[in-house]
C-alpha cells in the first residue's frame, strides 16, 4: 500500500512538471516578451535541459518497472550536473531587472539544488525523500509564478514584419 501511494505521489509530481514543461514549449504566438521575460527564459534553459535527467535518475523501481539487471543510478554524477544547472540559473537570474522574477528564478535554483542533494544519498533506495517532494513543490510553484508573469516563456519569438 505504501509503495502504491509513493508511486502515485511520484507520478503526480512528474505529471505536474511535465505539464509545466509542455506549457512552456507549446504555447501560441503572442507579443514580443519583455527584456526581463527574455532573460528569465534564458535563465530557465539549464533547468529545462536538466529536468529529464532528474526523473531518469530516480531509483529504478520508481522510474520504470524493474528488469532485474537495473544498475543503480549514479546519484553523485546527477547531483553534480543538477547543481551546475542550479548555479547557471542563479547566474543568469542575476541580470533580470524585476525583483519578483529574480526571486522566483532564485527559488527555482534553490529548490533544484535541494532536489539534487535529496537524491544524493537516498534514505530508501526505492523512494525519493521527503526533501525531494518539498523541493519539487517549491520549484513548481516558482515556475508557475514565472509563467504567470511571463506567459510567452517557451514560445518561439514571432517573426517581425
């Protein structure tokens, strides 16, 4: 029963993040985004590039059905890549003029950093930690706020006449 609840929890987090990524990628054309929104979008690129690895490095029995020959994920290498992505987000966020957008980008970076550390030495090899879910929730909320402030993030820039 506990395993099923855990799998449902992980699936819910994956679906929320997938929905946000799809919203960032598949939106209609609109007005040109502001400079702050363009900078915020650039700041999120390392995060977006790293998120698929987060779910690929979940314990094998969570990420996919066990096959018997699954190797344990390399948590240390994944944490290093994710920490670098979080630092890249922070660095790019520093040039965003809007204090609110910058704070939300920093929240994404901080939560992403915590998420990577939460999987570095999982207390249970078959379950993400409570910190993983806490970080994912904070990260999702910050991404939502960024998307609300900059609805054109993820949209191809319309061609100018």
